[in-house]
């Protein structure tokens, strides 16, 4: 066992552990082990019963409000396990300060994070707070509701039903995010060329309805990742990246982002992939495994999610990641997801159909996919096989119709079809 974000070792009972009690209570809970040094070695506690009393008294006297915790004696009366649960009366303060875990360290929260803890303790979300602008128009929302669920009458009662307005506080922040014009950030899109130093297009959609941001983002996506093929008398739309996967990624980013920071959602577009980077890590109460598996859905912006659901932008809450994975089931390359404390990143590769390649052929395919055209002398240094086997694998892939062979002899080139 080692120290982690939710596990801490304390060789002696010093007041510093109280900061970690505050951190665990304010977020996802955790365990503190007394009588174990930082390397995980058992050193033991001299008077185990008195030590338990000291821990209990220090917590009860120093942490406000009272946290939810238990004490357990372990290792033949040598160590103490303190289990601290995530509390509901946040923030939990030690010497009038709130703390959080940063990897294996405990640090004081900043002003913004402190404000979030206060709201969470009151079961209030940022989007439910009164919006600072009350002169708002909702023509875009009205039109979308009319198109999706045939709502003709649109007034304050409609907005009350959507939890965007009440008679005492007026419009909330969710209403502001959906309003035709607002002060909220949006999406910054960049299309790169052969390298990140070559920018082919950059556009930012902000201070407008999130519904317009969603539509405009899709329009840019279609310009680069969709085209038409003429097959006889018919035209067929070809998607380099499944639009349904991109829709889910953008809807997920808008619904789950933190709106109390000025950061834009970033959409980085490359020839072989799209990266969607959303401000704000996972909502409190959900693990990375639960998020990626779709087992649990914790909505950071529930009012906004409700509107997206009614408009058909999302199907069922919490299934976005699962849906994206399903869309790539037949693909060679799979979506990737990276989660940090402050961001969630989704990577959608260009869809390449699974052609039932062998494991060795897949390795060669990955080398080929780096550029569209290569000779055997260019491929061989990157292949994990000898030149002879690499050449044989290329021939077999050519017979399968996966690649096309161009030229002869030393001038032979290989290109992915």
C-alpha cells in the first residue's frame, strides 16, 4: 500500500492530519493511517487507546462542522485507521480554512473552489444562481423547442417549467447560458495542417446561446470531416469521423463543463483526429472508472442537461461515453479519454474500418497511417520486424485490399486505401 489522493500515512499524531480530514470531508473521502511512515513501513503507536482519544478530540475540537468519521485499530494494536467520509455540510474547515487533496499532498483551496464548496453544501449549483443580466432574449431556444417538440407558446411559464426562471430571483445562470446573447465562454476551434505550427482555420463561438454554439461547431466539423462521393447517379455522404460521436462529445463537454471559469472548450482538429478538451474535471462523487463505464451519471449542470435532453441533443443521461465507444466498435482505432483534476479530454480518431488484420499487420498499419505514402526503406526503421518480414506483411495486406502498391522495385510505395 502507498500514499494516494485518498490514502495518507502518519507516523505520529500531529495536528497536520487535520488538514487532510478537512480535505477528505470536502471531497471524496479517504483514509489516514497512523503509526505508518511515508514509505508505508509500520512503526506502531505506543499507547493505542490514548492515541484514539487524541485523534477523536483533535477532530471534534478543530474541524467545523463535525465530520463523519470512524476509527479502527489494526495490525495487532499497532496502527490506527481513520476513515473520513465525504460530508454533506460543506465546507469543512480547519482553523477557518478549507483544504483539498492534490495528488498525495493536502493544500488550501482557492477562493473559487471555496465558493463552490459553499454552494455544494447548500445543494445549489452555479447554474441555479441568479444571472447577473436579467434583460435576456430566447429566440433561439424558442425556435429549437418549436422544431423539436412543437411548442408554439413560449413565455415565462415555459422558462419556469425548464427551471430557468422563478418569480423571486428571475433568470438563473442556466437561462443566461441559453439566452441569445450572454457573457459566457463557448468553444474555440482550431484546424491544424501538417503540424501545430500551421493553422488552417481558427474560430471562437462565445457570448451567444449555447444552442447556437452547438450548431456552429457542428457546421465547422462537417466542413473538414464529411464529404460526398458520387456513386453512379447517387451521392453518398462519407464521414471521416462519425458525426454522432462528435455530437456526443460536444454535448458532453457543454453539459459537464464548469461554467464559473472563463475558459473556452477547446476543439483541436487534425487530419487524423479531433481532440475535445472541456474545463472542469469529474463532478464530486464519481470516479474515473464509473464515468468511463457509464455506470453512474452525476450531472454538474442538471438544468442545462434537461434542456439538451428535451431537444434531443442527448439520448439518455450518462450514456454519452458508452455511445461514443459503440460507434467505434468496428474501427481499427478507438476513442481515448484523459481525465485530470481540471479537464476532461476526448480524442476521436478518423474512423478506419476493422479489416480483420493480424496483430503483426496492425503494427505495420499504424506505421503506414502516420503518412499516406511510404517506401519499404521508410517503413522498416519503425516496424518491429526485419525488412523481409515487413515486406511480406505488406504483400499480404495488399492482397487483402487494405493497402495499394504503387511502383516497382526500389521505387515501390505503399498507401492505405
